């Protein structure tokens, strides 16, 4: 395979396309943000004052994570891909087979990330050494979605992505769409904007407001589910009920249900 063929291969695109999608989609929110004052979950002042890490530092951290993530993904594709004498039959999968593979991958990713995420909060050493870095973003924003310790990024995002790929049996081509979807969903969950008509807010109860509560001081023991469904929070009793109300000064505020008590 020549250089151009490699750059256009499903394996290479499966490794780098989620990175491209991440920055394009988070860039969309950067452009949109000045016009969305009435849809913010936190004020711009809170974003600037409450976050414990600068945006430049967050960008550097995300770029490092993306490099490691793409490298590992490409390695997995090469190792698990068909040999030249044994061509793959996965690419001819029917639409329904692909849909089933993506749903399985979503469930695998959600299950793995829920229990690892919960462990990272409940184990004081792991939280202090690893996960607290991500929670320096008290007021999340889109391009900070993947800001975390490099080892946590590998343990949390890269391993869950690899398991989703391997268990679902999807092809490298299908993984392009799945990883891109998961990336867009993660960015959306951290964007801090509740914009009417957002399809992710319509299709998923695990959305921007749901995950934003987890980033607040009172939410550290709740809403661990990520990135798609809330089933494990419901099953494991870590779901935090809330309702969104409009603030007088503009934007929204998540109000907790009265029956939620600190454990």
C-alpha cells in the first residue's frame, strides 16, 4: 500500500477522523457561543473564575490525549485487521448488521465507562491522582471534553473504545462512524449550552445538563453514566433527578429534585 492509499484507508481514517471531528464540532460551539447567552448553564464569568485550569493548558492536554488515542487505535486496527491473503468480509455488512454493531458498541462503552468512572470518584487515590484533573473544569466547555490525565485518558477513553470495537465486531469503516458519534456526543455533553432542537437532547436523557450536574460540587457522587444512556445510574442508584429553569439574567439553571440527598 502506497502512502496515499494508507492515508485514505479505513484504518487510518478510523484513527484520525474522531480527532478531526472533535475539533471541528467544538469549534462550531466556539463560533456559536457569543450568540447563545440565553442558553448557557453557567455565566461566562463563572466559566472564567471557577475553572482551575487555563484554556491553553486544556488544549495542550487534549492534543496529547488525541495523539496517544490515535496511535493506539491505529495499532489495534493493524493487529486485528485481515491479512492480505485473507480479505475482510466485514465491509459488505448489511445496514441492519451495522446498526446492531453500533448499538452493541454503545452499550459496551457505556458499561465500561460507568464503572471505571465511578471507581475514579470513589477511590480517593485515583480521584486525587487522575480524575481530579478533568474536574478542574468546574464549568465545562466543548473543547475541554477530553481534558484529563494521559493515563486516565488511556484507561477510560482508549480502552473503552477498543473494547467497543472488538466486542461489537465492527469493521474499521464502521468504527469511523461510531467513534465520530461518540466524540460528538462527548463534546456536546460538555458544551454547557442547552440549545432548543439539539437532537442529542431529544434522543438522549444523558445530555449537556445531565453531565454538567456531575461536574458541580454537589454532583460528584451522581450521574456517572457516559456518553450515551443513563441505565447504569438508574440501576445502581446514582441518578440525580433535576429540572431546568430559566434564570432572570438569562440562561438556565439545573434545580435538583427535593428528594435527592447526599449519601
